C-alpha cells in the first residue's frame, strides 16, 4: 500500500513540476512547492531498495527521476532570475491575487508541508527512541501527545501556521497510533510464516537479541541505518530460513540483505516472548545452538559467532588475542600460488620476524593436517607491531579463525584445539 502511495506522490510531482513552469510567478512557486513536497513525501514512504537488489529498471528509474527533478529545478531558478532581471519579481507578484483559489492553494501547500515534516519527525523519533523497552506504551503516549497537540494548536493558532502545525501533529499521532499495533502484529505474522516450525526474532544488532515483547514497539524496535531492523529465523532441519521485517510495509519480506543478529528458534517462541522467558545469550549459528557465558562479549549472526572478550591462554602459555571466530560458510578461500604445504611449515628460528613485520616477506601455509582438517596460516601482517599470524581450521562446513604470535607458530594445532574446545563448551548437546 505504501509503495502505491509513493507511486502516486511521484506521479503528482511528475505532473505538477512542468505544469508549474507555465504559470505566473505567484502561482508557479506555490505549485512547484507542492511538486517538491510530493517528491519528498514519496521518497520518505517508499520501501527502500538495497543496492544489491537495485536492478537495471530501478537504477534507470532513479536516474530519470533525479534528472527530471534537476532539469525542473534549473528551469524554475531560471524563471526567477529572468523575472528579477526584468524587475518583475516583486512582493506583489509573489503574493499573487487574493482569490479563494489562491488561499485554497496556500492551505494545500502548508498542509502538505506539515505532513512531510510530521513524517520526518516520526522517522527521527523512531531512530532516537530505538532500543528502549517501553513498547506499545511509548507508541500510544506519542500518539496521544500528537493528537492532543493538534487539538491545542488548532485552538491557539491562526492562519497558515495553524494548518502546518496541526498537520504535523496529526501525522505524528497517526503514525504512532498505527505503529502501536506492530508489537502484536510481528509475532502473529512470524508464527504464520513458521507454520509450526521453530522460529525466533533477532535484532538487527549482532551483539544482542530480542527477549521481550516490549522491544517490538514501533519506536522501541532497535534500528540501525542500512540494515534490516528485525530478522525472522525459521529452523527447517539444519537450514535457517531468513526473513526481514519491513517497518513501512508492516510485513516480513524474504531474505536478509545483510548479516543481522541471531537467536534460538523454538516452537513456543511467541509465548516465550510475551512472558520474557528467552535467554538472550542463546543463539543459533549454522546448524548448532550456542549459549555464550555472560562473562564473554560476542558478535553473533546466523553464520558466524565471534568472541571479542579476552581468551584464556592455550596450554603452554600461548596467548590468543580476542576475536576468535566460528563460522559456517561453503565458500572456499582462493588458493595461493606461493603457499607452502603444511608439512613444510618452518620453525620459529627459521622465520625472519622483522621481514614479516615490515611486509618485505610473505608466509602462507595451506594443506590438510593428520586429522583431515584444512589448515590455512597467513603471517603476512604488514607493519603490525603485534607480529601475529592468522590461523584458519576448516572441518566440514565449520571454520575456526584465530590469531597467535608468530614465535608460537609451531604450536598452531594445540592452539586450534584450545579454541575448538572453547566453542564446543558453549554448544548445545542436542
């Protein structure tokens, strides 16, 4: 529905923009203002298209609309400059004749300006209030304030300012009132898509998850520019079906444009969301479920779990910096033509650490170990002072990535077993 309204707004702009240029100056700027406001309104309410989904038709349409607006603006400015040069750009000319039609046009311009300002204010409030836990109470409070202000301003103000202020307040109140139903709508639509399968709702933030119904409010819902605000994950065997919530369309859309947060799919998720009986540290990554201790900080997505907190040293005192990652990805890394086989991994005494640290030397090692795991070691760290090597251990679809000091490189297997054990301790045994 909103996309259709956006289309109508664009159509109004396409018709009024050239028509305004044919009118006297007093009418021209008013009709041009209507056209510009219609363009802004359509842009605000239109469902955004991520660059990865921007096909040729959408790209051409966006280019044509931008070019159309630029040409109309140039001609509009040219008309004003020409009128000023001919000494016709007077206050009387800009005001125009005082007729009922002109006054009605002024009312339309100010009302549409208030509506656009209300939409902008609603979006701004939704961003700044994101992450609060007031949920529907906050939505209804904003709606009541908006409607109350509209009544008060209608009684106190006069003239065009009253029209714009009332339109702004009514728009904010209407958006908040309609948005107050979102927290109830999301679980119902999610359960309908799941069709009895385990599902869960994840925040767009990869360092947290949703565990309470109040977090789904229109203003409270966590938001991050450029990424989906809410993800729906449905467990189908070992596969996760992914959807994202469209705030404008108030429905779930297939797929996730970017990696978002993850969660623990369960058949009773909707009921657990209402009671708050959800563990925010319990997340699904790949085909497994992990419970991350409160002492660890994490970044979790449906395909990747990264621990960003300090890691206990491996046996032998091997220091492993924060940032160990367990990922599930079918995409193989490209083979390196100058890589050494794992059997030729040099000892620490044979490695020129200063050359590696300065970027003058390269050290890449790839190959299977004696347990059939694919190993990739990269010690090309440029001018990094910490002189670390990155180790990747791939077994099936699971890939563990961590860093370790180059002087302990011969102990990579012991360090890999240590990191694997850390993730295994968090894995749900089911």
